C-alpha cells in the first residue's frame, strides 16, 4: 500500500496537498482499496464553504456508500469534473488524476504526516 | 478469528482482499470486482466457495428423509442430478435455500449457505431421526471451486477426463483433475453456464492451479465474493439473509414452484405452505430498475408515487452489465406489476424507479 511522503493525511483517510493556503484533497489508496470500485462521487460545489469534520460529499462503490468529510474549513475553489464523470480514477490514481476538490484553507488543521498515517492504517497507532 | 480457506495462500499470492464470511476468511476481490464481473459474463471467472457447507445424507431411507425434511421431491431425483430446493420451518418460513446432489441411490449431498451450516445440519439430523438415514456434516473435508462463464465448459474440458459437453445443467459426475478425484457439477449462482468442483481440501490447490492455467488463454480471472453478489443480483437470484429469511416463504420469493405438494408423504411446513399458496402472498419479490448511478441498497425504503412507504429494498447495486441501478424489494402484489412507477429513498434523496420483471439479466443461449 502506498502512502506518499509529501502529503498530509486525516484519520478519515483523506489526503491533502497543501500549497500555501490552497489544499488539493483526495482519498488515500488505502481508503480506495477498502471501498472497492468507486461508481459514484458527489462533491461539494465550487463556492460552497465547508467546515472541517463535516460531511461534504459521498463516495459510492459497488458494495458500499461512504461519507466524504471536509478535511479543513474553507471555501471550495475547484472540483475535479473528471473524477465525477469517471469515478474509477479514484481507484486507478487516487493521489493523481483521482483528486476530488481544492479548498481555500482558512486555518491549517492538525494533520497526520505520512509516517503517522501509515502507522494508523497498519494498526500501529 | 476466522478460518482461512484451503486456498488462502494462493489468494494472498494473487493480491486478494479478504472478508470474513460466516466465520471463513474469503477473497472479496483480487484486482477489481467490475473486471471480475465482466470476465464471468464474457469469458469465465474462477471462484473459491469453500465456505459453503456440504452435508451428506446417506442410508436406505435417505430419499424419503429428504422428502420429509425439504420442500422438494428429492427421492424422485435421478442419480447424477441435482435440485435447487429449500429447508423450511413448520411455519413455512425459509431456513435456507440449498442445492441437493444425488450422488448414489442411497446417498445425497446437501449444499447449504455457510451462515446456515449449523442450522441445516441440526434440522436435517432432527428431521431424519425417524428414517434409516445418517446425516454427516462433511464441510471441513471439502473445498469448493467454481468456474462460471460462457467459456467455462472449454476450460473444464481441458483439465478433466469427464465428458463435459454431455453433462446437463444441474447434472453431476465423478471426474478426475490432475489425478484428484472430485465431484464435477454443472451448477452455479451467477446466471451463466458454469461448473462447481467439490474436491478434497488436499487437492484444492492443484485443482485451482489447473483451472487457472487452462483458463488463462480464455480470459478467465480469479473472481471474489463481491462480483458473485452483483452477478446473482443481475440474474434475479435470491440471497439468504437478504431476500430469504425465516419470515418469508418460497411463495413471496417467487419460488413457489420448488414446493412439491404432490410428493408422497408428509413434509415439514406443508400445512403452512399450502395455506400461503391458497391465500396468495401479501408481498412479492419485485425487480426495480432505476436511472443514473446511485443504487438503492439493502434496507432502503421503497415509496409509492404519493410518498407512502410500501416496502424495503433487499439487495441493490449499480448493475455492471446493464450500467443502471437495479434492486429487489418485497412489495404488495398490486405494486409489483412491471411498469409500475415507484421511488426509492436513497439517503434522503428520492429517486424514481420502475418495477420490472426478474431477472434483470438473462444469458443468450
């Protein structure tokens, strides 16, 4: 299972790529594998303000439905239309083409680094 | 702690993701369940179903014992043939759906769902008590490997001495694969042509590898339980725990034909089942077809056009073959007519669906 060093993570299995106060958000490979093949994604709309920890969307796989939690508080700047149209990108490239949305982060939340996240999914934390 | 399958090491080597299924650790998927589903519809899939229970009923009165214990007429089944039937409670409620193979004049094998193994074995034992028949749970002695899909006959023919083309649907025969003696049956639960191979635990790896190698040029993929569920749903086949349980009889499930009232002698559930047949079921298993990509799932409410709750979804998924959401639900008969417009409550969002005839998918033969 891959955890990328340069990203930050949440306990809800989302990753954030922080560039100044803009975060690109996706779900981790671990989460994608646990869900199974993703067939439907609902993302927050551009301009919507999401609050950290709140449900802001939905990811549906062949077998289950999972809520998507906002990993940070702020305004949604962009959503990935190609992931909405082709949800399997979340499985094939969770850290790349399968990104979900970009958010203008008002305050950088407490996040896990790659090592702490790897420990979490391996049950060491 | 769940029991690993005899094929666990092979699955792990193939990168399988495992799930606990009725106390057994079984592969849920290898690569992706959609590709596995497609492989079964278009080529072939290789399944490990070793979690299923194999219960032997043998003795001079094995046939009459099963006629009494189950709703089918098993003593009329010829040696080398199998029947899909049910074990019902005296209330008529379904305790399990099973496939019964007649292996010899006085020997049958009842294959039950893993979750119901203990109930089926104990009910069969109790019900066979007054007959000259012995009930033995042989589940731990067997591995079960299934090859399902349009190419499965060619694949199985390549690894066995048996005359596969002569084996009818729901027929079985003793066969040899790589020197391993096993029971080869033309049965399955995917809506495709297919075979199930009941072999010893010791033979499981050899049989699996032989089938995997023979299947590779045909596009065979190892397939997990995730795609088995979407395959059987498309084929309109009920799953115990979803469509079948103690509070439905075979009549609600649209399977009244499995109850053989005309067979000789008494059988458990006859009175209740006859009453249900005569009165007609209050609700019937109905197919629902939707649009878009969001599937109604087990437990979601089915609504009438005026918003009243009229039933509950028993199984639902985005159909990989049909590329639309499909579901099954128990509904009042007047709302189950194909073309009836209904709706489902998908986590607060009301989505339109239409009642359709089952199955959703039928193979072209």
